[in-house]
C-alpha cells in the first residue's frame, strides 16, 4: 500500500490536489447535466404530445413555424380530411391556427402600469395573449395538456364554420363563445371556470381612458371560461387561450384572406397527425410527400425529426460545454502532473533505494499511476456528489428566474450514462497526469539517486 502511505505523508498537498480535481469534476458534471437535461426533456415533451407527424406549409422551417407560425396553410380542414380518408394508418388529422390576441376581464385592475388617465379614471387591464384554435372532433389522442379545472371545450364540432361561410359573425347562434385558459393566464386574470372574458384582435389605444376601453370592449367578443389547463410544453411566461378554430379564424381575419388577388379561406398554421401505430411515421410521411394529392402544399416532419431539429439548436451550447470540459481537463492534468512531479523529485533517494533492492521500473511506474488514480477517484466521488447537488441548485435558480422555459423542461439531468462519461474522463485525467512523473522516475538510476542525498 505504498501509494496510500505516500499520499498520507504529504496530506496537505494531497488534499489540495483532490480539491482541484473535485472542482473540475463538479464543473464537468454540471455542464454535462445541463446538456443531457435539455436534450432529453425536449424529446420527452415532443413525445408527450403524442403527435406523430407535423404538417406545415410548403417550404416552411419547422422550428420557425413552430415558434412564429409565420406561414399559413389554406383549406386546413379539407387537407386534414383528405389525409384521414387517404391513408388508413392515420387515426386523426387536426388543423390548428395560432394567432396573437388581447384579453380583458372588464374588471378594474389598479396595478395596470399607466392604467390611469388621471386619479379618477382607472381602466381594466388588457393582456396580450396567444390564441389557439382547433376542432375538438378532429383532434387525435394528443397529450401534453393537463386539465387543472373545468372541462375541455363542450361543443366537439365547430358549428360556426357553417360550411365556410362564417355567417352572422359573433352574433351567430352557432358561435359557441367557449374558451379554455392556460393556468398562467387564469392566475394573472384571477378568473375561474364560469367567468366571462373579452377577446379582441387589437389592443388598447395609447390614450387609455374609460371611454376608449368601453369602445374596445364593445368591439371585443365575450367568452365563457369552461376550463383551465396546463400545457407542459409552454413557457411559464406564455398567456394563452384555446377556442374553436372557426371562431379564431373569424376574430383574426383568417377565415377569408385576399392573397395577391387570390381568395384563400380556412387558414391554419399546421396540421397535427396521429397514427394508429407510431412505428409507421416514416411510411406515412413518405406517402404524404410522394403520393398525397396536395403534396405540393405541405412540408412533413416526424416527431423524431422535430426533436432533432430542436436539439440541433443546442449544438452551440454543446460545443461550448465540451470546450470548457477540455480546457478544465487540461488544467487539471497539468496541475496533478506538476504536484506529482514535485513529489517524485522529493522522493528521488527513496525511489533509488527501492530500485537498489530490486524493485523494478514497472512497479515504480505502477505506484505513481496508482497515486494519480487514487487522487482522481477521490476527486471523482466528491465531484459527482457536488455536481449532482450543484446541478439541482442551478436548475432551481434558472427555473425561478427564467419564465421562458417550458413547464415540463428539466434544465439538468444526471443519468448513469453521464456518470460513466465523467468516470471515463477522470480515469483519462489520472493516466495522463501520471505519464511525466512516471517516465521521470523510470529513468532514475539507483546509485546516482542515492549519491545525490
């Protein structure tokens, strides 16, 4: 047990080196945990939606389309119907529209910044929101949404669509006035199931007062809150509502648009496809891209491809993370190697005497390698422990400070694979750090080492 005795003899120096290795392993664990956490969470969130295929307008970028909805697809219900009828492997095809809207409860909100024209003229708050429209009857077995209270939209069809005419606007008997609020918005508005809210496509004017707000409310459309939901893939800062597709199309003007002289109707941003067997994703995608009659209008992305697209945006962080790990490892190797070199030189006479009594060079090299590995193993144990603790603390800090992170995202994740990666790096550091001291000790001649004392 010569290596252990050697380390105990210079305890202060050993502790210092172990601390250095511990810090390096801690940092490495945290960096890997962040990368692993975001990667795995992104895929898990997409899998949680149980959407097998994402259908976007032709030539649109999946990432930009998913975030900005910057291109519209005409005849959304018709396209979805053709997909469902044309391929028996498709269980459901659900068209969705996402648009920016404004919402108010009509209740006075004295916390509204600038919400007073003067001390006697308060007005209610109007919030900017993300509105989502879909047809409940056309939705597949999708997930990623938790019902906090109330119910889903009671009317499963989309009656206001009325064969595409959208007759009588919001005064139509077919206009359901049914709406769901996400929990963020419900908390902000302090509303619950059964309350009334007002939706408008434009916000309040700059000259806010009771008169302008009254005019805004008169032009807004009232909705009754039927449910409050929590969507795991939405950032905590997102304020969103869900309503019937035709009603959102009408409110946003997307029911009929003159597009360069061509009237386009039933506009949606995307179509979500649910398959009977998720293993058929590649086959159905190929059918949509090659054999579907309206293939020239669409871009198709599988859930796996979308997850890969999202994760590709993380490559910059991964590169940065790997660079930090490499630099840190190099510094630790130099640090351990320098300290061990000093120790080996101090033990020159001792090593010479060991060689004089017949201990081989190989054994001496093994002793030094063992010392280096013992130091690294101790650093690995403490580093992984502190890295795990640090990763959890960092996640809590980030989630509490940043509202743009989706509810279901785990910022850091420590897995068995991650620990194995860190252990491999630790062993590599230990071996590399011992090369120079071991090589120097192997060259020592017994007689010369003893004579120098």
